[in-house]
């Protein structure tokens, strides 16, 4: 794995300069026109965004998955499919051209995409996560300008939170945001393991702003992030923001997970999402949304189970009771993981945030078990390099490493016990 210190710019550095306020006027009518993955005109934003992917979309995403896994290159074609499918509008409110989906619908959609293309699923999930933060914390002007672009597919969103030395809990950030005399901000730092790096049209950048949080902010340690951190929305082609996709992953190879640097990156104050210094509290509320990365794991596990059934049918193995019962055991694990993810999405438990954390832990562990068991069940047929079960295994392992990582999930669950 690389580190943020090995960040290599993929395009020339633009000298720092003050830009027009991106949310007071709209200078980005052509923003993203050079972004990877754009194929043809984007459909206009309408309140008819789908809640589930169509069979045609799933078929196209499945074909993309095989190609991207072989090349290891960012899956720009999958992004193009997501744009055209209107799935990027999933959690945008209907008032801004989206589907207005709740967490149950989001988790279901992500699971279905993950069953054919886990890299596309994680890009979709991260896009929806950032979109939800904008819905919850954005200003009316940000809603008008940004949500419409997200709903119409013009903008793919990504989160730039992680850093090589900050730890999974996003503390001790080296990325700084300093106030400028004109009231804007100067961002400087480097981010690692950013999904959709180089493909995204807008990034939600987490920085240490040195601003003290408001007196109303809770001083209690949430286990995620630190006081004095602030979020900023930075367009992908903004001067000073540089993506680097040289990171070569074992799994999720099409997800364009890489580095993003912000060097002398000047943004207006209207690029700020939420109040200064309170990003940690925004992060802490994310788990209460019910959106669960466990949905990605369930989709992968279902794909592995489907591969086992296809193998059994092709070889005439259903006649054997042992085979049937083995498949039932696998199906039970998948259905159990799906149930806890659905419970997280419904937010009906006494503590929905804890349920969301448990759902990721349970589903990601189940996916790794199911894929490993199916790989054994396939025998020599699954030992061929090109068999999808090998991609499923690498992708399933990646879910545990995505934020919040499984180790951090355990820490967040157990943190109150030590107070």
C-alpha cells in the first residue's frame, strides 16, 4: 500500500488564486465535462429517479466489473452507467430531482449493485453518503446548486477524509484549513484511500480548521474525529486539488481508491459544509442514518451463493443431500446478514447507531466466510484465476477495511463501556 507521502500529481499544479464563490453564482455549468466516465448527455433532473437498478443496468455493471478487475484501472465505464441510470439521485430529496430514498431502500440498492460489481457499489454508497451529509448540513444555496447536480448525474461525490497517519478514527489530521483575509479558506494536505479519486466531480474534504467548536458542541469524545475539524465541498477540477490513482489494490480494483491532495487550495467560505469546527459531531451522527456498508458485503455474499448454485446445477449436485444442506447453511448466513442490515436501515432498534455498526461487522464477516466456503465447494473449478469467486473474496476482504473499519466499529461500540 502506498502512503500520502508518495502522492504524485497527475496534472500540473495551478498557482493559488481566488475564485468566484461557487455557491453564490454557478460557474460550474461545464464542471465535470472533462471528468472521466461521462458518456453522452446527462438526463435532466426529474423526480423519477429509480429506487432499484434495472436488469439492464445490472448487466452492464457486471460486464464492467470483470474488465476493471483485470486491468486494475478506475472503472470509468461503471461510473458512466451509474450516471445514466439516475441511481446517483437515490438519496437526493424529491424536491431537488431525486428519489428521496430512505436507508432501507439505499441498502437494498447497494446490495443489488454489489452482487454484480462491488467497486461500483462502494462508489455509489460513498456518493450517497456525501449526498446525505449535504442534505442534512447544507445551506439552501448548497442545496440548490449541489443537490441538483448530484441528482442529475452531472456530479459524482466522494469523501476525502482518511489520511495515512491520522488513523481510522480520523484524529490528528495533517490537512489544515486556514482562514484567508477575504473570509475564505486555504486548504493544504493530502488524503489517502479516497474512493472515486480522479472520477469524482466534488469531494467532501475533512480538515483541521483550528477553529474552536461552538459552545453548543458536545465535548464528549465520540471516538471518531476531533474538535476543530471542518468539512469543505471542493469541486474535482478546482485549482489545487490533485487526485492520484497510482494505488494498486488487491480488491475493489475498479473503485478508483487512491490519494487526493489539496495544495494551496483556496475555497470560499460558502464551500464549508456545516459550522466551523464541528465535523466530528457530523461524523458521529452518520451511523444513526441506518446506511450500512454491510449492504456491500451482503451483495458479495449473495453473488458467491449464486455461483455455488450455478455450479451445483451445472454438475447435477442437487441430488446429493449433503450438497443441498451445505447450500442451505450458506443461504442462512446470507439471509442473516441481510436481516441485520435491513434492521439497521429501518432504525427501529433502541440504539440505531449501534445496530448500524453491528450490521457492518456481522455482514462483512459473513461475506468472507461465505466466499471462502463457496471457494472450497467449487473445488478446482474455483481455482482458476478468472473465476469470479476469486474477485468476490478480494472484494469481501476490502469491506472490513473501509471506514469505519471493523476494528474501529468495535472500538466505537465498546467505547462507552470504558467511561
